[in-house]
């Protein structure tokens, strides 16, 4: 499978991660897991993630920035992707075991509750963004 196809598939998966994180953790309910996620953190994840996917898709499809030496579109998309990945990892921190007299018990991990799906998604996002960065630096996209 050519690298270009892998980049396109990872781009679609990044969009899925951003949207599912918003759906899973947004709303009035407490969110999956032990603690409610900060709405500011979730908003940064959603806005930066959607902006990253859209900017990256424009960069991939149109090739903007390639021919004229202006690579700022690709760099902006990668910066937004790294911001999204870091914020996603920060969201995962809420599942770290807490100790103390008033700490909550851990939630059992299933695909719909607990950190399993989020860990898979956000570690996958870090790997995907690393692939994007590698491909960009080697001019493979």
C-alpha cells in the first residue's frame, strides 16, 4: 500500500477520533470514566482537531504550498495536529489511579466505559501525527 493511501486513511481516522471524543465526553453527563473532562480542554481538542483535519485535507488534496515553496499550510496543519494529540493525552490523564482518602474507585474498562477506547484513539493519534510529520519532513506528501 503506498504511503499516500496510508496518509489519507490516517487523516480520516484522526477526524473520527476528534468527533468521537466530542460525542463521548461532551454534553451534560459526567462523561465516561471517573471525572468530568474540563469543557475548555474538550473545546480545544475539538476546535484544534477539526481545524487540523480540514487544513491537512486541503493541503493533501490541493497541494497548496508545495510548488511555490510556501509550506506554511502543512506546518500549520501539523502544529494543530500536535496540539490535538497533546490535549488528547491530557484528557487521558483523568484515568490515572488516584490515591487518597476521598479518591474514587476505578471504573472497569470496557469499550464503552473507561479508558480503553480513549487510549487506543489518542495513542493512535500520536502515532498518526508522527507519521504525518515524518512524511512531511521527507516530502512524501
